[in-house]
């Protein structure tokens, strides 16, 4: 009779990706949210080349065409805008710019904020004070006010909008990272790394950052939804993305003057924003549990229960 060795026991353990996939399958709401977000990402990739021509082709005879008219073809079932362009095609094409602005702003703000937070939490008190005062200065101004001033000076564009939204979100990641570092740096494994002669850079990026990343990942997922709403608000005010570029927020802004007789012009892009932000919130709630070793067991037990 043979007994399993330690190597075979370790080999039988599922990988991190496999465990995450099982936990995602066990949470139906998070699974639906992930599928919807994946669908929007696919549309952002293929949308402009697939329906780009239809989204810009004007047909004044079909101005403000009502939705659910199947006789004209599937691309018209959401109706048409004030220039006779099919709303479904425009929403699909606008997905790329909307997600691009949000993703760019989140990645930039998370990268800069995390780096500054690591330095503030692990450096000297003087460096910590300088970085925290910088965060206080940014937070002392209303986000929309900063966006209005900067976009007025630099001009509205995708890159400028991305930079403005990123700057306003840096303090969120900075303060979160700093608070985590201040607690983690006192743990035993960090003290052991210091005794072993590890450099400050190695301790920060090899030992502390991996522990902070789950929290930042959950925060970034939530922040993605916030940035999307902020972009929509700026576009609604007329200082966001400008035609001929389109985003969901700009489509809502263009349809507001027709709300009384053509509600669908603002309804469909607004629904796209609601579905995306709701999916992001559901997924972030799942990530908060799945990435936390002390709470992950709930999802793992549910995954075992469902096979």
C-alpha cells in the first residue's frame, strides 16, 4: 500500500486562478456582473470597426425614430438620435471611449497614489508630512471644480479628461496605501526581512506591496464606477468629450433637450452606465471577500457545496 508523498499532495492543490474561478462560479451575482463587464470590454474592442460607419451616418428622415421598430433592422431597435443615427450603434461605439477614459484614469491615479502611499508609510516623518500635505491640497478643492478649470485651460480631450480625473483620485489611493503600510511594516515578516539585510526597496515592493494589492484592487474596481459617473457628469455639463467623439455621458447630454418627446435618447446610454456601475459594485464586493484570507472561506464553502 502506497502513501501519497508531499509532492503529490502539493500538486493536487488547485491553483490560485482555479480557486478564484470556482469562487466566482459560486456567486451568481458576481458571475453575471463579470459576464456583463466582459461583454462591454469586447464591444469596446470590436465596436468602432463593426458599427463605426453606422454610428456616424446621418439620416434626417429618421430623426428621433422611436425604439422597438423591428421593420428597419436590429440596429434600430433602440431608436435613433436627432440626426437619424441608430442609438444602438452609437452606444456600442461609445463604449470604447467611456471605458478608455475610466480605465486610464484609474490606472494612472492608482499607480501614482500607491507609489506615494508606499513612500509616505515607509519613509521618514518629513517625507511623510510633505506627501500628506500634497494630498490635502488636492482634496481641498472640489473634484468638479478642478476638472472645470483644467479642462477650460487645456481644452476638452480624452487625454486631458483622463489626466484631470486621475489627479482628483490620487489622494484616495495614497491615503489607503499609507494606512495599510503603517500597519504592515510592524509585522513579523517585515522585521525579519530587515534583519536579513533586505533593502528598503525590496521590502516595499516584494513584501509589503503584495499584501496591499488586494485592498487596492477592490478600491480600483469601485473607483472605476466613480470615474465613469464623473466623466458622464463633465460631459453632461459640456466640458467633457466633444463631438465627433462620443461617450455615454455625451449621449445623455445630447438627448436632454428631447426628454419630453424622445426619452430614449438619454435613457439607453444612461441604462448602459447604470448596468456597468452596478456590475462593478457587485464585482468589487465579491473581490473584497475573495481576496481576503479571513473571509474567503465563505465563498470556498459555497463553491464546494455546488461542486
